[in-house]
C-alpha cells in the first residue's frame, strides 16, 4: 500500500499519472475543504490509469485504485484480516487540519507498519512529519519531496529535519521509487 500526502493538485496528479493501472492501492490525504475533495478526486481520475475516488468509510483498499480523503474527515487505514480498509472519522483536527496527514500516517503505523510505503510531498506547515517519522521507525519505507521541486517546502522540510524521510527526492522520481519500494514489500 502506498500513501501520499501533500497540498498541491499538480504534485498529486504527477505522481498518480505515472502509476500503472495495477499499482498497489494509494491513499491520499490533502488539506482541502469538503466542497473540493470530490471534484479533486474526479479530476485526478480523468488523468490517471488508476481508478481515483473520494474515500468512503469501510471501503476496501485494493490495487489499481487511489482514494482521496474527504475534506473535513480524517482518513485512517485499518486492517481487516489480511486486507486493509478505510475508516473515516470526525475526530478533532490535528495540527489544525482535518483531514490530517499525521492521523493517516499514525493509522498506518498501527495497521501496516513495515508493509507501507509513504511519501510526504509539498505543503505548508508540519503536518505529516511526525507520522512519517513513526512510520520510518516502524520499518516502513519513507520518502519526502525535495526543496527544488516543492511548491511549498514546509511539510517535507520538517520531515527531512526530523530524519523521517529515508530518501529525499525530486517529484519526478517519487512515483517510480514508490513502485520499486512497494514491489520490495510485496504489497
């Protein structure tokens, strides 16, 4: 399973456009209002080989699909037997955000641990950095976008500063690396 977190439509589109139709399931959390998350997912679906949709509570995470957290809902990944599924919550904002990247990443620590590959992309603030660190410490592969290719180098900067990113890469190399690392864990 691959996780992507960022605040930039272009960055999300660039990553998803490079992933093949059979790629491991992708879960994406962005800091966008609820009125925009559905249209955002539909725009991504039009350009990606993956089937992209706004996430629904209880939805299974399957290869070839990408799920965008609905605005104003936290997206968590939970384990159901040998499979993963989405849980949406209305818990309080974390790092001033709902959805929060840290909430998604922390849920992955509990449900997948070393069986996750996570990338923290361009975005303002620090949301996601501590969650990425927890994933790295749990044995997951972790990536952060580099400064040169970031629109806003806040979230990935904090991840790099904390040592949360196993690798810091330009946006143009992240999709390929996500696929390589996902193949290593047999997602």
